[in-house]
C-alpha cells in the first residue's frame, strides 16, 4: 500500500473518486508541481513512476520496450509521468478494452505528448480530470463561510469573516497555490518560482524535440504575465516579443508557442460566455488571459508583495486572477464552468459561473470602495441580458478582497471576501 501520511485533502479528490467509478481509466492532468502525484497516490494501491531516475531510468526503458508492463500492479494502479512514453496511452486504452472493469488505471502527467497517427483519443475508456494549483480554501487561507453553491442557489447567509489586509492578499497572490510553498518565506518563494519559470520556458523551447527560440519563449511568458486578466489579442503578444527581439514573429509561430505553453498546462484562459447557448458569440470570442497560477505572473514580472502594494493597477489584475483561479476550482467541483463576458459595446462581466440550469455573474474588486460600482454593473448587465430576451442570471455577486463580512445587499447582490469562499 502507498503511504498517505501528511496528505492535505483536495477538492478534486471527489471528482477523481467519481471518475474511477465511471471509467476503466482516469487521466489526471495539470501543471507540474500542482500536486498530481500526491493526489493520484491517494486513490491508488500501486504505482509505476515512468520518470524515476533509479538505475538509469529503468522504468522508462521498460515502458518503451513494452508499455503494458507499466500497467501491472494492484488496482487502482497509477502510472506517473506517463507522457514520457506516449505509447502508454494506447496501451491503457487497449488494456481497458480487454478488461471492462471500472477504476483500474490512473494516468498522471504534466504535459500532452504530440498527436500521433496511432494514438487513440481514449473516448469512452479514459476520463480526463483537470487539476489546478490549490485554492485558498484548500490551503486553509479561506474560512469557507461563503459557499459558491449557496450564492448560486440563493441560500448564502450573512456572516462575519476573518480579516485579511492588503499585505495578506499580496502575499497570497505572490505565494500562489503550490503545495510545496505553503508556509514558505518570501525569499524562498521568489527563488523557487523564478527557477520554475526558467525551467518551464526551457522545456517548452525544446518540446517534442523541436528547437524553439528560448528568448522569444521567455518574452512571451512575460507578455502573458503583463497581460494577466485581460483579453489581449495574439497581435498584442506578438508586438511584445517582436519589440524585444528587434524583429518580427509570425502568427503561426506565435500560435505554436502559445500551444506549447497550453500543452504544459501553464495557461488557463477563460473562454467567452453568452447566455444563449446557441449564440455564435461563444465561437471565436476573445479569451481572457490567465497563467496557471497568479504567482507565475507575479514572479515573471519580478514582483513581490511589497512591489504589488506599490502598484495597485498590477495588483488589481493579479487579484482578479487569484479570484478567478479559485472560482474555476469551486465551479468545477460541481461540474460547472467559468467564463467571462465582453460584448462589442465594451460591456463586460469579470466572471460568469455557468451551471446546469443557468448562470451567475461575478465582479472582482480588490477594495471595498469599489463594491457599489461593481454591484451597479452587475445589475445593469442583468437588465441587458433580460431586455434582449435572454434568461436572467441566478445570482449576482461581488468578490472582494478588503471586506470582513459575507452579506446580501438590499438590492440582492451578494458580497463575499475571496478569503471566505468555498465550493
């Protein structure tokens, strides 16, 4: 049996359990270092680590010779870093076809291998479960007095919450949701995250054996950090890279570079929303730029809690990223999704939680002095949707940083501190 001592429960655990009951194999995917291995081990009875360096990477060589050997073990059986030997995917699909039982194999990986003609999609055999870095509720920095479910269904109650000042919020954004950085000091966090970004850029620059310009990849990563929580177009990102290089970068190259970062799960862009599910607004609408964790944007910009507090515009964007990072995790816990809204007239809503029977509109504000304006925008956008014959939102909510209460205003808009939110 695998040791589970010291594991901190993750919101995704329930989804993994359900996926194992529904499918013969489950693939847990997400950015490197977000906790996939620990979470996978919590649900496994045996493990085959493809990336283990013991005996000159013996496990990898075994898997390359016969991928099915990597699947042998007490079930549920974990194959960690399976993407190092892409043939394991097809072997898993075949294994499940021959042994039609549930919960046999768990695959965990930090990147998507290149599509090959022989690689099956895995539909009906392998269920994907997307994992993120930890939310504030998972790290213990949210007291959980405000439930996203309660906000959406209208049962959320007024409640006093713990106090978090500007400095606290700056540290939380700077540290991020990396399990290994919980409780770390600022110097260690800065050193580790700068190294993480450097190695991620290096890996993306040589992914699939293709050599890419590492300087351009690094500048792209910084451009994404600079454009965190915006709908910056590819052309804008290209200008950042081109200006730094003194030359141009083609649209195809930019698309390919962005794709590399996506395949490493380092980008978590928010898609566009329209309350009419048949609307063409969903298709081709600008995404809202997000890196996989707000701390990556802070580190890529060379900032720390002190410099964030000295630049409230950047802090506001990073705080918005922090809140939407957590909202996404809480929404996905119920099988919901997170989107953003912006129309041709420039009207926008920071985040939209889309559930099975409707949606909720959310504005994100760092300071309590911005709550009134945010609430007015939510009510205005609700009227815009209703006047156009579309379904009214189930809930209107302002997620705020510097507020010590979760409460419902007289106009029906709910206000909740991000440090009190939970699924």
